[in-house]
């Protein structure tokens, strides 16, 4: 798919998802959010950049960690509505609307002590190029910590993409599972010039109280929200029925407990470096 089209679909898709995002995903993403924060080991007074910050789940925790020492947190995202959600909750932070792949045009290079990116790389047309730009934002010895969804076969909700793609002209997230498969993330972190690279997989379970909660999270609060908003009534019902059928193996009475997997990656910008790679 044309990269510009993918960026537009992401931008306006997440604009649609923004009001539903936290209700749909806050709890489900908590293990990844915690693991990224652990990997980043933020300290009071530090400067932090949160890329693809969304409504600010990580930004908020970063602010709590660094603000006591007079630290600084910048959040960036491609979606204006996501940034509005984040800014309302975090008046002390600065927010910048930017495609992660052109980050260096919007924030200083060699400046941040830590860079976070929670579950954002899968949506970018070229995550490897985005990581190169992110690494440039770090000062020497600065830390980067990211999360992505893991292997497709480990994510029980994965059928949402073909179910929606079958009803639209352009695929919503064509390469969603690529960066979390095999050794791809570790290789991308090293290719971005980072050292002391670590990746770890976390198995998780996403719980929904009932079928409506499961469908609302998938169709309203995530990347397919734009496509879904354009479906007519019968198409919505058919897509929801197909999705429920795909997650039926994980139904327990009214509830669903769907397996998932995160990959957490971290690395350091090398100490012996000039201002730029
Ligand atoms: C699943 S949300 C994650 C939000 C937040 N980091 C969290 O952990 O909750 C994905 C975010 O990636 C953003 N995004 C998608 N493509 C992007 C791009 N090319 N540049 C910057 N942000 C992007 C979306 O707007 C959305 O807010």
C-alpha cells in the first residue's frame, strides 16, 4: 500500500478511535505499559519523548516519574484527537502532532534521556526508518524502550484485520504483525544504531465482560475504527458476527479471555557518538 495512504488511514482512524481508546484498551495494555516503563527506568528530572503517545497512557506514567525533579515530557502522535485527549489530562507536558517517521523535523536531536513508544510501530509504513529517527532524538547513553504486539498466531483477536479488509478497498494495517515476529524488533533496534539491545516476549490475556465489550474494543477503539464508521448497518452486524465467531474459542459463558502476546524491546544510544548517527 502507498505509504501516504497508510498514514492518512492511521491518522483519521485513530481520530475516530480516540474517544473510545482508554475504555477499550487501558486494562488490556497494562502489562505492556508496565514493561516499557520498567525497561526505561525513568528518573526524576529526566527528559522523555513518548512517540505515538495516543491518549497518553505511557506519557502520564513518564510525567509522574520525571516531574518531581523538574523533568520534561513531550508526547507525539499522528492523530490530533489522540493528542487532544492526552493534553487535557497532562497540562504539564508538551504535545506535537507528527508522523514518527519525520520526528526529527519536530523535536530536537540528541536531547532526550529516554524515548518510549508503546504499541505504535506496527502502524508505521517503515518502522525501521522510524526507529532510526527515534534513536537520533536520544542523547548519548539515552535509553529507548518500545512495545509491539507479538506473533500473529499468539494473538487470538488477529482475525479483526481480514474481517474488516474483506469489506473495504484498502487494507487497514497491511504489515501489522511483521515487527513483532521472530527477531525483527531486535534487528531493527540494532540497525538503528542502538547497543545493549534486549527483547522479551510477554504472554497476556485480554478480558471482556461480554460480546459487546469485545466488539466495541475491536471496532470502535482501535485501528479499524475509520473503516467501521463507514460501514452501513448490515455490514457492521456481519463484521461483528464474523469477529465473534473468530474469538468463540475463548468465550467463557458471557465473558471472553483472549490470548495475546507483546514484545518489549530496549536499547541504548552509544556513549561514544557525535551529535548524530
Ligand atoms: C495503539 S495506540 C498506542 C497509544 C499509546 N502509545 C499507548 O500505549 O496506549 C497507537 C498510536 O499510534 C499512533 N500512530 C500510528 N501511526 C503513527 C505514525 N506514523 N506516527 C505517529 N503516531 C502514529 C496512533 O495515532 C495511535 O495513537
